[in-house]
């Protein structure tokens, strides 16, 4: 199960979660796009990972991103420990164990139907 490391809903909508593999994922939701990056869960990785880490998912069409968020919410159980008000951000807290699995799930909508 993912662990929440950081969440910000006051000055933008972003969060950092720790996956089962120990890697971290940074999720940023804006009015125009959604971006998910991966980085190592270290001090330097946390500082630079959200800026320079590999992109796991980027969607600039917010309506398409909303469809992915709805599919994620329908496919995966919600994580009860995360008290997030933003519906799109909350749906991106998934039960994936590694960044590779995150990339596959977010970029292959056919896998969401499984």
C-alpha cells in the first residue's frame, strides 16, 4: 500500500507518495494538466526528483486526464488513510508496487478495464 509522504492542497495540488518498492512518485494536478514523476526516496532525490525525475505520465488535456482518474477510481479501491479533498489527486493514489507498473497502468487505458 502506498504511503503518503507529502500533500499540498493549499498552494496547488500535488503530493508525493512512497511505493512498495521504496521509490517515490510526485503527482501534480493543475487546472490544465497532470504530471507524475518518479524519483528515489532520498534527500537529493526528493529535491531534484520532482523537477528532473523520469516522467511516468503527463496529460495536457484535462478531460482525458479526468477519464483516466475516473477509471483509476473505479478500478482500484480508495486508500482510506489519505484525506485528500481533490478528487483527481485522490484517485491517483493507487496500489502499484513500482514506477514501472505505475507507468504501464497510467499509459495503457486498456489495462484499466481489467
